[in-house]
C-alpha cells in the first residue's frame, strides 16, 4: 500500500491495470476503492485532489488487494460501478 503522489505514478498504475486505487475524501460520507480502469479514475480528478489541493481533502492510495483498501477507514466501500 502506498500513496500516489505524482501524475506519472498514477498513469503507470492505470496503464498496468493491476491492483486497486482507494480514494479518500474527508467531506464525502462514502469513500471508494476502484479498479484502475474505472470511469471514476480520471487524470483531472487526480490532479485536482493530489496536486492542486495538495492532498488536503483526500488522498489516492494504491493497494494490491481491495480488502486493504477497505481497511483504510470505516467509510471505505467498494465502488458500485467497477465492482458491480
Ligand atoms: Zn470504480
């Protein structure tokens, strides 16, 4: 498990399509774990949250297994789109 800090890391994970991405957000009641190829996993959203906002309101965390993502916090759920 590691935090994704650069757009290069983010794009590499998406290109490989391996593992999962957990997105935390302090203001959302529900946070989600996604497959890297989910439609919610967008460069523009990553840049906004991790770079422009400097992870102030939330983070992108790479995990090998979705259960590691669920362990991050009690409000972390599996994405309804990419896990359906
Ligand atoms: Zn998803």
